[in-house]
C-alpha cells in the first residue's frame, strides 16, 4: 500500500505509523535509512506550518506515543544486519523523530516528570553520551571526506546527536532521578565536542557543542542559564525558591516574568 498517505499536511499518526506504533495497514520501508530520510522530510513539512500548528501536532504525538518512543530510542530493536547496529542507533527513525520533537513543551514536561512512565527519560543523557563516544572518531574523520554529501551527513549526525545530549543535560540538571553522564565518558568525548565547537562556530551544531561542553564541564554560567530556561516554561517546573519544591499553584514573578513561584510560599511583592 506504500507509505502513509497523509503527508500534506503530515499528521501525528503518520509519525506513529512509520515507527510501527500503530496497527494501521501500512507497508513500512524495510530499510531503516529510508525511514530516517522520510521522517526528516516530514519534520521539514511540519516546520513550514508555523510554530503553533507544529506544537499542536507534536504535542498530540507526544501525549500518546512519547513513552513508547523513548523506550524505542534507548533500546532499539536490532537490525537484520547486526553489523549495522551502531549506525542504526545513530541514524534510526527513532532518532529522527526524537530530534524533531525535543523542543516541544510536552517533551519538556515528560522529561521533568516524576511519574514512573517517564522514568526512562532520566537515562537519556547517559545513553546519548555513550553513543557519541562510540561514534566520535568515525564521525570526526567523516567530516573531512572529499565527497561533500558524505561530509555533510557526518556533520548532521554530530549536530543532531550533540543537540540531543545538550537538551537532556539542560532539562535534567539537578533532577534527583537523573542518571548522570559517566565522568570517564565525559572526559573522552569532551575533546571531540570542543573540536567540533571550534570547527562549526555559530553554524549548525556549533551552539549545541558549546552548551554541551559547558554543562559537561560544570561551568556555572551554563548551569544557571539552563535552570533559567527551565523556569521560563510556565506551569512545567517547580517553585524557583530554593527552599520550596512545590510544583502546584505556580504564578509568574511580577518583576521578571521569567521564573515561577508557588503562591503559598511567595511574598506579594514577587507576584503580579
């Protein structure tokens, strides 16, 4: 029957179908590389819809399928050709979908949730750092491939992978359930990330490498910045007062409108 027919515009169910999460009568492409390309094409189509329609579509997908996607990403099924396992982890359709939704507010809520169903997400940074370590040397050599299309594919792999690591570190820093990146792994991947940061500059992947490097090294600026970013997502975090862990009845600070404070813990001067 071919691929899911609704690709103009793409629907949340299309992403679920191509990942095999539904019982739809869809003839999925057997080659994982084809699925990866198709998913990335769909992400481009969704981006063209605008911010609000994009958030609605991805939120709808996340509300139903995000736990299943996270499990599939962290423990993907083995490919038929076991020699491709390492490449599959870096280029699978799970990777492509997760990369596209990582800036969605629902994804943030899932990653910071204390519910049992969200527990696998606490391992994302740990797993991602280990995968980067396994691939780093090959990816780094690939950047100098004389065939430009291959060199770009390696830059894309690095940028997307480090961005996902950066996202996980940003969302989970300070979470008591967070599974941290192994220090030995961080020590081994940092030289690559620093090298890529300089190579990419402010281009694709450069900012992700800069943030990931700062967080892995524990630099105070990046830690404070990421905590502020989390606080800016209304209703999804905790009270900003260090002594309060309340995540209910939060209101925006009337002075800066960037942090959220539990009304029961805050003096009226902080609230509008």
